[in-house]
C-alpha cells in the first residue's frame, strides 16, 4: 500500500467511524438530538468572539443541524460584528449578551464554545457543566493545575462532554504516528524534543507601557477581568493579555499544542516525575513578564522530554498554508514548532496542524512518512457528533488537563527561579516546595469564584 493511499485510508476510517457514531446516536441519543431532525438541532452559545473564537464558531455553524443562538462577548462592537457574521452563515440572528450565565440558563442551549482569554476557561467550563451544558474549551484549557483538575471533576460529576481545543487529537496522521511508534518503528523512544521557537510573539516582543485609563465605551471591564485580580483598565493589558501571567501562560500557551501532540503519539504518558527550567527575559528590558527563552526538561518514567520555548527567532516559522492544507512538507530545521522523537532505531520529525511526520535512518534515509491536513476539519465535527452520541470526544478533558499541566509545570519551574521541581502525580502537588505550590491555584475574586467542591 502506498504511503498516500494509506493516509487516505486512515482518513476514511476516521470519517467512517464518525458516521457510524452519528448513526448509532440517532437510535438512542439524549434529549432527542437526532441529526437530520428539523426540530432537534444542536444549539450553541459562543463565549469570546475574538479571532479564534469566530474561527471555531463559524466552522461549527457550517456543520449540518447546528444553530448558534448566543454570542457572549464583553465588547459590544465585537459581539455585534460576530452576530452579523453568523446571521449570514446560518440565516438566523444570534443574540448578543455580556453575561455567560444568561446563556447557561437557557434550556435550549446544548453546549458552549469557550474562547476567552485563558483566565476565564476553567470557571466558564465548570459553570457550563453545572448548568447541564457540554463544552468546547480552547487551549490552553486552564491557567492553573488545580482548576484544570476541577474541570475534569465537573465533567465527570455532571456527565458532560468537554472537548479540549487540542485539534491534533483528531488528525489522522497523529493516529498513524502513534501506531508506528507503538509498533516499534523507532525502537525504544528515549528522548523527545518539543520546539516552540517563535519570532516576536510574546517573549520576543517589547511589552506595551501605556498608562492606565478609563475603559473604552462598550467594554465591560469587570466581566473581562472575571476571576482575575481587580485592577484599572490598561490598553496594553487589554490587547496584550497574552504577555501577562494573570491571564495567560505566554508563549508556552501556543507550544502546548506540540506538548499535547507529543503526549498523544507516545500513547499518553501520565505526569512527569520532575521538571526543571533555565531561561529568562534577555532580549528586552521592559515591564514584560514572559521569558523570551525557556529551556525545560521533563523526566518521565522511561524517557526525557525537552521543551525549547522562545520568542526571538524570526528566521524560524510555523508551517505555511501549503503545508497545513496541501502536500508540501516543512523544511524541518527551520520549522519553529516541530517535534523530534529519538528512538534506538530511527528518529521521527512530527509537525502540528497538518504538517505530518517523516522517519529517518542514518545517512538521511527516509523510511516512512504520512502527510497531514489541518485537523479542525475533523475535530470540530467530532465535538458535535459527541454531543449527540454521548461518546467521549477526541481531546477529552482528562488528557487535555494532563497536557495543559506540562505548560503549567514549565512556567512554575521558571517563576520559582529556574528550579528543578519534583511533582507528585497523585496529589498534583510539588514535593516539599511551598513556593512552587503557591502557583497551583489562583485567589478568585468576589462573584467569580471556583469552589473547592464543583
């Protein structure tokens, strides 16, 4: 079987499995959500109508028998623009709201798509589960290890479908890479190198120094802050939240895609035993919080994984469209978000978001490969299918949490002074390190609190 034919076969198998799941769901799905039934659409609400949020909801709105009823965004202009866009797609006009709990109170809503800044992800997900809604939550799914575990607990307690925005979990070439490694194609894997060497994104760009001011008209600043500490409006923070610890994991929040894909193809190992970090903010001397270089090492039971994360390399780049959506391969040495997997027989280059994988022996001999395609094509319909079938989705919340924790572990090791930390997988706490354990959970404010018991 040719490599291209095999790839098509894997893709058809995934599509076929999805069709079988959808068909089975018709016979016994909860709340009568039968595909094709005009009175039983999957009804969605969107929380966060930024670039990725709109990309997600537009693609979901194009899935048959899906309707978007609400757009929840704290910026009036952006919310209204999203409503107009969705009205053109689906022929009906969603309602714009600024309060997510009003969406959750509507019994017609089956699921919400959470695409806010990261500090809102856990609270919105838990509230939705408590309200009986399914959830698609964008990466990184959490901002703290403790709140990620609460998301897992809420999904299980309330019987909800919660899918993480780790779309590589639905990539056919990810499944074939996992099978190739599991069948011994690389030998015994002892070293994995995960790269996230971006150019001028967060760590590698000077952070704004604009003064505090009154919030612009049409912005609910209190709701934007949500569970984060109360503070005055600042335009640098509002548009540059990706560079602030209270709202984001920084560059690593982009690299979590690669960390998750690496875990997937290695058959989802549990938490690492230790994490160590060296790095700093070397390029700029400003108010920026994020490092422009993080060199992280995770020690698992039987292999070591490194995470090389930075923002100062404009000569490295992500895979372009002709790689993600076409047949072109990355030039691996200058691919900024590649994964290198080293076994005792061979090594594999693996790329995210459709880049595919290639295996090499000594002398540069290519021995196997599988080209990919951007996996939103499979991941988003999979969420809709699982709302109907009640089967666990690709990228279910437990594995999403374990992958998210790699980012959190890396950042905590950095923030505690570039330490080496031991981690107890059962308790999800650091061993004998009070300073590190302080970063496990936030101090939520007033009516934006996530309780100990969800």
